[in-house]
């Protein structure tokens, strides 16, 4: 088969390249950044992603670089209020393993990226290649880069994220939807035993949602989301920490500890947006994958996991069908319903988290505590089960 071009060297692009390589399909990744620096701090790999990494033969390497929460004495990853009272039935880690065959694994994005890169030929990724133009004919696609170089192949996949240059070329002016929320996150050098129990949790406070989980023996990932005007920026890392501590005044001590121990260079801030549903994920010989096709807010922890699902299915379809358009069509049929449902559900969860008034939050909390465990189990079955 003719070589395939991938634009974007993130999780989705790397996984697609691995899937294609394992099917003996030549592939080349073109990444805009001059170096592969991980975006974000930590990532949660749910059973759906871990099962696919197992098929590629990478699950054990990922577990070695990350952590299985159950191995740290934790039995559940739950959502609680600021007083530690349960809001939603947690993820029973033992039951998760029994039902889906995999555990919940946490890992830094840097470690995951390095693990995926190690599974590819050393010359598979070309850096400093910022896409500026696409031209396609009935037989091929030509990509033009800012450095003046071009590449022509049978088909091209845009795996270049929320603000995809590939998507902008084929579907101009697609709208991003701002959630009204911003996120801060960081990796902190901390012995996980200092976390106590639970070893990982998400806490819904009055103004701040705060989550934390170890991603290494001495490395903890935390994130916080809050209401904010779009484009607002912190005056300095110190000002950001002070603001977070003030907003999280009602949170338990571990939140304060993690925020205070965060270094200036480790603290990241990103406004939270998703992508309006696309009617189609491809045009001719050009297809989209991951956030480029169906960017979601992070409220279900499924952004990277859904990109991994995309990668498995698209690699399989490109191997099965000689015509890229047929491969894209069947990939889209298989993946679009679930991916779009996760986008919608994640948006709803984000809206529930950040209700502006105390009475709304109190009513929400009372209602959530009445949700039967069986409903939560049906939701996790939908998210974590694979239909391919």
C-alpha cells in the first residue's frame, strides 16, 4: 500500500502510526513543534484505552511507566463534596478489572509519549513541519509546510488537535464552543503516601473542582477547573496559586498542599472548549482523528482514550480498504456515534459541576446521591466497552 501521511505527533497520531506499522503500512508523521514536548501534565487511561494498548503489545510498558491505582491500596476513584461525602458512585477498581479486563492506569503525558515513540522507527516522526496548505486530486494528497517543503501521498490524516490545521483546510471556520470554564493543572513531586486515603479523588467545592491522582511513585497530577471569562490570564504563577487557594477555601488540606508545592514552570492553564459536531470526518483522501474530529471537554477523562479508539479503528479500515474514502466511511460509521455521545455527556457533566449558586449546588448534590449504582454502571459500560 502507498505511504500514509499523519499530521500531528500527539497520542492519536502516534497510536495510528503504531497501528499502521503493525499492519505493514508505511507511514510518516509530520509535527509542527520543533521538539515533541508533551501537552498537559497527566492522563488517565481507562480500560477501553488499555485494552487497545494491550492489542498493540504496549500495555505492560505503559503500566511500568505509570501506576495502577489499585496497587496503591485504593479501592475506588470517586467524586465527593468538599466535606468528603460521596456525590456519585465511584469507579470500583476491582470490579472494573473483572468487567473489562483492564485496570485504570494513570501516567504523565511525557511518559506515555515516550512509550509510544519507542514503538515506532526512529525516523517515523519529522519535527518542525507546520502545515500551511493542502491540495488533493483523485489519486493523492499534497501537504505544504511553512519551511517550503511538500509531501505527496495516497491519503492524509489530521491528528493535530483541537485547533487542527487540517480541519481548517477542509472544513473552514468550524466553531469551537467555550464552556465558560478554565483549567489549571500540574505535576508535583510528592510521595503518593502523603495523599492518604483516598489515593485519588475528584472534589466538587463551591467555586473550584479539584482532582488529584498519583502518576508515579513520587509524582502526583492535580487539576482544577473554575468559571472564568474566555481568554483571561493569570498575572503570574504566584497570583494563580493565590487565586486557586482562595477559590478552594472549602477544599480539604491535600488540595492546598498540592497547589502550594507546585513550581512556577509546572503550572499550566487552558480554557476548556470543545468542537461543534462535524457532519463528516473526512473529505476525499483527507481524514480527521481525535480532537481534530471530535474534541471534548475533559469531564469524563476520555479525550486521549477516544483518540486511541479512533487510531485502532482507522488503522484497521485503512488496511482493509484500498480506497481511502471507503476506509474513512467505515471508520466514521464505527466511531462517530460513541465519540459524539461522549462529547455531549462530558459537556453536561461540566455544566453540573459549576452551577453558580449555592442552592443549585445543594440541590444537585442531593439529586446525585439518589442516582442508583446501576445507572452509573450502565454509563461506564458504554464508555469502557469496545465494539470492535
